[in-house]
C-alpha cells in the first residue's frame, strides 16, 4: 500500500512538472491583437517559377498589396548584413554552392533567386518597402550557438513602426529576446523533429514537446499543422490560452481542418478565400 501511494505521489509530481514546463509567458504579455485578422503568406506571395520567387521583394510586395501578413526568414551574411533567405545554402534557390554565411552581401548580390531578376534582399529594404502595411512574422534562422543575428535584426526592427513578431526553432533566440527585448512578441517554432532520422536525442524531444517553454516563455507556439494533435501543443493552448500558429497550410481543405486547433495561419501554394481571416477568435 505504501508503495502504491509513493507511486501516485511520484506520478502527480511528474504531471505537475510537465505542465509547469509547458508554461508560456503569462504575465507582462505584449498585445498580440495587431497580429490577428490576417493570413500570413509563407516567404511572401511567391511563385518560384515566375517573377516573384520566395523571400523576394516582389513576393513581399504582392503579399502586402493583397492584404496578407508576411512570414520571412533572416540570416547574416559574412560581413554581418541581415538578409532575407530561407536555406542555409544557396544550392536550391540560387543554383550555386556555399552557405549564406560564406559570402559578403556584395557577393550575394551577384546571384538571383530561381533564375529571376530578383536578388537576395536586405532586411532593411524589405522593411522600407512594407512600411507597416501588414504585420510580419520574422523567423530568425540561427546556428546553435551563434546568436549574433538577434541584436543585428533587432537594431533594424527597433526602428520599424509596423507590427511584427519574431520566432525561431532555436530557443536561444527566444532567450535573447526574453532578456533584452521583453516587449517584443516572441514565438517558439516546433515540429515533430525526432520523427526523422536526422533529429534524434533528448534535446529534440524537449523541443518537439515544448518542454523548454519554462525557459523561453513564448507568447505563441508555431507548430507544423500536420501534428496538431501533439499533446504538449494542445495543453499549452488550452491550459494557458497560448496563441497557436499553424505552419504551413497548403490548401483550403487544410485550412478548414486547422481552424479548431489554431488561431493564426501561415499559408503557401494556394490563395485563401480572402486576405483577412473571418473566423479567428479574438486574441487576448
């Protein structure tokens, strides 16, 4: 009998610690309402076979003109310029070998996105062009220990007058913002990382199950919509009222299925039925 009681106590403690580990920011939260009411165009309203490829000024201009929010990716060039580019290497998008961090910005300007006339844009040029017309979801693509992108991007964003938030798979980015820029909306990107052979080990288990939230205190969690039923994601939203962002929706059918599980939606490869969302619950 005593052993059974000890087991119950241990189980209760485990559940409590699990729930506490999922806790996002719940006090001194920034206002998330400026982000609501929009669908977010993944890497802009792009067409990689046309004249507005992903993460290009043309794709961002089209998204803003259509009334869509924008999701985009930031990296640092070799000389510390903040550029907008998704992949770590240039192989897929520019058809040349090498990593973004291997080239200066001047060298990057020699290459074009998917054979179009569009160059790799500087983040400051994107901000100038968008000029607050639509909100931005800014993903910080950070190598595991080098967080120099955080202060570099923040210097540009601190002078920007439009609505934006930051997000990253790397918890160090959220920790930097938690320490240095409390007022900025921050989000934890997540996926079922350990399901693939490339991502195994305790760290990836912690990340996919949001068990570092107690350290990063995210204002929202952006999760792969295909894994909407993940227990940790659902508990974080239901117990704590944490805003849930779905990535990346690729059809109207996927969008409809995701509505009950998410609050904001990042889309790609189709055009939602209207630039503004009509069924989002009010984000508090």
